[in-house]
C-alpha cells in the first residue's frame, strides 16, 4: 500500500478502522503513522464494534458441523447416554473460558455464583440430543434477581456442545455475558450435568428431573399467614421433661444416695 499517495481522509479512515484515533495531525505525520501501522498488521475492528452475536453463534455451530440449533431434533430428558463428566472437566472448562476463575477460587468453588445457581436449583429444564458423536445440551435457567430476563423471557436459554470424552467444544447463553460461553449459567449447567446420577436398568428411565427446592416465595397478602411464635414456659418444660443429660448421675447406683455430713467425713 502506497500511503504517500493517499488523501488525508483516506489516511484517517485507514487508522480508524484499526482502532487508532488521530486529531490535529499533518499529512506527512499521518503518512508515517499509516506506514508504521501497516507494518504491524493490526486487525480490523479491534473493539468488535461491528461484531454480532448471531455471527458468533453461527461460527460456533458451524465449527462443530451444526447448521443451526433449530434444525436439531430428538431432544430428550433421558440422559442415560451422556458422557462421563467429572469435576475435572468442569474446572478445566471454567479455568480456560471464564475470567473470574483461578486455582485459588477452585478451592472454594461451592461459593461461586455458578455453583450457587446449581445448588439453589435454578435450572428449569435440561435436555440432550446426539449428532455425529457430539452431545448437545439445552438448558433453561431462571434469573436470580427478577421474574423476567432483560429479553422479557422467563428463563435464559443455554446450549452446550460436548464430545464423548466430556470436553466442551462450544457453549452459548442468551444472557448479556453468555456469547462466549463463559457466563455463570453455563457453569451451573455443567455442574448439573456432572451431578446427574444414572440409575440402574431396573430402576427405570434415566430422565432428568428437577430437584426439589425448599425456599420462600412471594404470595398474595390474603394468603399470607402471620403467626406469633410460641415458646414453652418453665412449668411446661418441667412437666414434659424426660430423663436426659441434664439429670445424669455418673456415680454408681450403690452410691447415689444423698450423703450426710457423717458419711462425707467418713469417706474423706
């Protein structure tokens, strides 16, 4: 490229496309700067201003031989054929694909946000299908702070492509930070897959079922029951008290009579 023959507007546009802003620079300075930038071979759009999530998703799917997610069929909750996913596989993915994980945090992984989503049973559904030795998981995760997501949907939708060795090949979530597959919803889904316990043949189908969740939920005021806590009085406690540690006598049964003064002096 002959930078010396370019106009000032073309020189500025060349630099702008490579993330370099210039103001109050003369033409000869722009020519020297463009020549130096050309030698660096800087990529276009370094801030990814023209990047689109749809393009990212399409590239992820295409790299694994999938045209689009809507074309896949045969999704089921029967997870009997899923690969053996261990905590090592989950940690390996989180370390290399998320920015908030390191070796120190893995020691306390149960306090992380993704594990808390799994522990608090925020996954509403989990389904799987197979395609060319790949396992594709679809998950729906409830938002934690609001009833609706920023897309005005009841759940975040996530998918994970995994090979038969348990390695994650691609992942995506509809949340704000899920385009690169490094959000907490993907992590919670991986913990759910790792925690799935396959049943024996005689126990029935290996269907994924949502675990029971004990929590408080909002109710209308007319259904709210306000009750005053009742505490037992001292008399009630004495009447219903049974023999226990409070009245245990460690002495032998022959020596449990109350000692008089003479007996006490006798044993001294």
